[in-house]
C-alpha cells in the first residue's frame, strides 16, 4: 500500500467547494502585490546590484494578474447572480 493510497483509493467523496467573497479576496491579494511592488521600487538599485530584481518584477506580475483576476471574478459573480435571478423567474 503506497503512501498516497489513503487519499486516492476512491472511498472518500470530495467536499463541496467553499464559496466566499471571491471579489474581496482577489482585490485584497492584488493590493498586497501592489504594496509590495511599490515598497521595493525605491531599493531597485540594491536589488539590481544583488541580482534580485526578479522580486520586484514578481510583484509587478502579481499585480497585473490580480487586475485580470478582479475583472474575471467580478464578471463571474455577475453571471452567477444573473443565472440565479433567471432561475427564480422561471
């Protein structure tokens, strides 16, 4: 019996997904990435001298992807609300 067999033997059902405020969660994560990016910018020279500029660009990428994520989850949330309203009317 392998180490992972207790998790993959098929005897357990997957739990229901948790639904929270995904828009607020995504906005919070994006703001954290943005703050980290802005906080590191004054030290760009140090990061460059020590070969760590990827830290700054990782934060920039996190901010950019977070903005895309905010757009996505807001559209998803609106679509879920529209579907629920249509189901109530039907």
